C-alpha cells in the first residue's frame, strides 16, 4: 500500500482547515442576533447561503472537463481557496444586513464546497486497493481534529474579541489551503482525443434517481436530514434561556466532535455485522432518540452529556447514509457523479429542514419543534422496506 505523501499531506491540510472554519460558529449567530434579527431570519440566512453545497457535482464535473494549463485539480484548489477567503472577508467588512450576510456566506460556502469536491477528486484519483481507507481516515481524522480545536478557540474568541475580528481570522484560514496547493505535484492531463461533457454524467445521474431503490433513498435522505430543524433554535435556547456563555458553547461544539470520533469507531465495528438495511432502520431509531434527548438539556451538566452522546449518535447516523449511497451508486457507470448528487440532496434536505425549523419554532416553540421533528423522522420506517436491493 503506497500512499502519495503529497496528496495525503494536502488532504490533511484542506480537511483540517474545513474543520477549523468552525471558529466562527459561535460568533456568527450571536452577531446576527445582536443586529436584532429573529431566529427565523437567521435560519433563512444560513439555509439560503448553503445553496452552493447543492451543486457539488458541477464543481467536480468542471474540474474534470476543463483543465487549466493541463491541470485539473491544483489551479481549482488555489482559486476556490481564494473564493472562500473572500467570502469571510465580505462578512467582516460589509454592513450586517440580510442581503450582505447571504452574499458573504454564499461566497464562503461556494469556495469551501468546491474545495471539498476537488480535494475528494484528487484523493479518488490516487486511491487504489488498500489505500482508499487510509486517505479517508487521514481526511476525516484531520477534519475532526480541526473541528475539536475550533470549538474551544471559537468560543474563546467570541467572548474576547468583536465578531468582525473573528470573521477576519476565519478568512485567513483558507489561505493555508491555498498555500499548500502550490506545492501539489500534479501530472498534466492530455485532452487530445478525449471528449468531455459536464452535462453527460449529470443527466445520467438524475435519470438514476427516478429508478428503483434510488428514488426511495432520495426521499429517505430528506427524512434523515430533518433533525437539522432544531439546530439554531436549540443554540439560542441554550444561550438566551439557559444563559450559557460563549466559551461553554464553544466547548460543547468540541465535545460534539469528540463524540463524532467515537461514533465513527463504533460504526466501523457494527458495520461488520449489520446489513445496510438494518443500519438504515438504526438511522431512524437513533435519530428519533437523538432529537428527543434534547428535551432533557436543562443545565451545563446535561448539555455536556447530551452533546457528547449526540455527537456519537450523529456519526452513527451519518456514516450509514454514506455507505448506503455508495452501495446504491455502485455499478451505475456514473458512480462519483451519482454519489455527489445524493450528497447534494442530503445538503438540500439539511437546508430545508433548518429553514422550516426556524419558522416552526416561531409558531410552537422549541419543545413543540422537537416533537414535530421526531414524528417526521418516524416516517423513515415506512421508506426503508421499499428499498429491495439493500
């Protein structure tokens, strides 16, 4: 098993920076709330600005089809890292109005989403028998470490400096990925005699979505993503009702990612004895349990314990979805494109759930929102039996 050290190093840096961008996760919502924005408006801003994550397949297809100076990855990584930096700079300097916030966050998400997809493409190119797991372990391990550090540091920064300063610091992080990309050694891609089309794999992938198990799995992704509805309302419940300070909220973010690492280990152990269909049933059961657990958050101790447990459950929910998506994409002839489309559908579901959650919260409050979300999750039990091939 020979791992390309340059690719592994770049993947580790890019994913570490992705996790590290979470240093703004405490300052940003508090900054928007300080401008007098309602929770529904904040969820609108954050949901709409994630639109670039719905188009992941386009970034991969673009870099595959249109090399720059014969290179398909390196130039795009440099450009997209710069775009991510620009987005956070816009947030730090523009007036805190809804339109400007959506603009800045959308630009930042565009750079981040494209960098994510292109890095994945680079890793896939160098993945052979026995090395794919190593690359993925390096990537997700680095992202987890970055996220754990970002939670604590982000909470401290939110308590000590102004939000625009935090956003400026966040803007500097993608520059590390940009600098690392310059050292990537990539072989020139010769397009001579090769006809590349952006639309071809997209069209084929969309046709697959209306066939067999995939049409049901697409609906399942929307159901599984609905737990995102409670995220922002729960954050402000802990901040405004339970009076948790910025530092403790940052610590909770780190604790959640520590739980995610444990959840990943547990899933890898269980995946050896459970079928894909059994794990999807588990996704719904664990999801309902995870959502209902938030009803018990009443103090620092319960918040700490439940956040850790939710982090564990979160990855035991997320990883089976990835595994099922990979299995259903296999053998279609457009595996990478179809997998990107399914990932985009899941991201779309997260955004729609977040937006709906803000609106429902304004209507029936946090506890009502939690119960509605749990009930909607239960509908997944009626979808799984319809998937015959798993």
